[in-house]
């Protein structure tokens, strides 16, 4: 089982369980980027209460990206509910580095975006996010 953590600029920690069995390519991409330090210093550029907190854009606008990855929605049993980590994209198979954490259940995202993890502790810190809040350190490990 893979785990991740996002340490925010003020030291708050968000712990995440990753679904590497159900979204192996997405988790591998996130792990590679995280452990290379890609996310360190990036922000949550989009925070919409009741919807999502989105981060991981290298230029902070929501338009930046890295190498594209395939969506893994076909046999993925995880749904968009409060606390899930999901891949942001501009259309099928266009995800790369941007991800979002859902604030609530959003059925219309199911089957469109790859759910690849869920917050296990620190959701109160996600709830308190403001646009522009920085990720100090993101890491992934095997447990």
C-alpha cells in the first residue's frame, strides 16, 4: 500500500492513502513527481468551497502541465466523495500533474476523472485552504 503526505507552508500535514491497485499509472506518476520534488513550492491555485481544492500546476494558472497520462476510470471502484484525491485534466487522457481534493460528493465527475487516493487525516487543513496556499513538501512511500 502506498501512502502520501502533503505538508503545507505553515506545517499542517494532510495524510493520504493512495489507490495503487485501482489507478497504478496515476499513482506512479504522482509518486514520481512528488519524490522528485516537483510539487514542493507549488500552490493550490483553485479553491472552490463545496467543490474542490486543486493544485500541482507548475505555473500556478491551472494551464500548466507535464507529460500526459491515461485516465484510469474504467474499472476504478472509487467515487468522487469528500476527501478523495483525483486527477485534474482538460479532457480524456490529458491529465499530468494537477490534482484535486474533493470537498463533497460529485457524481458527475465519476468515470471522467481518475480517483487515486483519499485523505486519511488532515481534512480540516484542506477545508481551511485558500487560493495560493503553498505545498511545502509532498512525498510518497510504500507502507
